[in-house]
C-alpha cells in the first residue's frame, strides 16, 4: 500500500522536520529543528508523539548535537552527553526513547573517526528499520484478523506515531491491502483526542472508511457484537507481557475480556523492556492538570483539581497476542518463554 499521508519526521541532512501533530487535522505544519534542545521540546510539547517516532526523533536529535558541537569545541563529548540527557528527560514512559539513545551512545563510544557520519548512519538506520518492522508486523497481525468483521483501535499508532506505516494501524492497513473486509472503529482517545484528530484522518487519507466513537461507547459497541479484535500499540512492554499504552487501554482490555473480544498489542522489539519482569515498575507519566481542566477551574484557589496520567498498564493475562517484527506470541501470560524467545 502506498501511503498518501504526511510523515511525522523528515530528515533533511542538517535538520529534522517535525509535523506538529497538535494542529492536525486542520493544518499540516512542519517545524524544523537544528539542535537537540529543540527536538526535546518537540517531544515534550507533543508535536511528535508515539513511542517509535519519539525514539527516531531522539536519534536525529543526537545527530544534530554532534553537528553543532563536534567541530566547535574540544569538549564536544561533554556537550553531546548533556544534550543526550536533555533528550532522555523529555518523556519517561516510552522505552523506545532510551533504546534509541543507547544505540547512539554506543556509536559515539566506539567511533574515533568521522563521528558525524557514524551517528547519522545509525539514526537513518533506526528510522529505516522501524519502517521495515512496521510492514512485517502488519503482515503478522493481518494474518490473525482473517475472518474478523470488526476492529477497534485506540490512540494513534500509524504513520504519525512511527517511522512511516504504523504498528496497530499498520496491521489494519495490511489487512485492508490484502482485501480483508473490516469495519474499523476508532475511539476519541481523550484528553488529546489522538483517535479523533489523527487516526481517522490517517485512515481517510488512505481511503479506508472508519467510524469514530466516544471512549465511553466502547463497552456498548462490544456488547453489540460488532468487534472481534481490539488492536493497540505500546509504549513499554515488560518481560512478562504486561503492557503500558495510552490511558484507557487497560479499560478496553478489561471490557474485551468481559465481552469475549480478542486483544492484540502490536509493537517493535525495541518497545520490550527486558529489565522489567512485570509492569509494576513501569513509570507512568502524568501531565499537567490544565490539559483536562476547563479554564474556569484553573485558578490558584480552585476547589477542582485534575489527575492526568498519560498511560496505564494492561496485564498480560488480558492480552490475546503480542505482535512484533520477530514473531507473534499468543496468550503471553501463558507463554512467558515465548516472549523471551523474541529477545534479539
């Protein structure tokens, strides 16, 4: 399938173009960044979001840091290390960010000549590998959907969240490309409305019909029998299959269990945090209450506050399949060794 939508990240050779996803679908606007601090701010401010895309952006941020400091300072290594730390602090939950930065640090530690070429090559490879992995996961996941009539997806997991095709949305794209006839539903995904602003827009750009629902309508839709699979991405997966993803994912998984709906997590191997035995210790980012509060309550003496976690953790026992580019693990709670076998 040839994608017609805008890409989240465009590398120019000396800058990174970042599609400001906060302005979609009304505007398609790119900001160009020439230093790591700007890339970190783009991640913090949600101009770029989605675990794989965050990792790719951070890798390019390191390249920009080397471009800025390598020929200008004898202490360029310290300056680059500071920039890497700034990038690492931009978002806490998506493990792809730290995975990509570790890749870049390894190149820096083991390269003594032509450092800029080495880090640029690594970042471009991270980007290209993610795109290739997306297509592989799309085919693996599509095979699981054979015979399904309806799917529901949460948040945005398409080209806008990855290197250019998608994880969960990539599965839907691949299934449609294989002439599977699916009714595709997307929920709003509050409070940032990634489903309403981004996912249905992506699908429309590709000519794929979809139906938008309120988050709170998901249970009733499942009860109607319209949904066979819920398909989501992931920001961090523990070694046992527990999965951190956009807030509301845990609710959907619980509802799916109640209604006999299967639940698929689609994510690259870089999303698996092998250092965590389970999801209990996954750090969950909380963002400003202002993202939830009406302006009238955003005052110093207001009696109304807001709790705004960005992610939640779905236990492996509620997951029917974890799909990666290295293979598929069915019922991960019963096959922990299957997850371990994916470790590269």
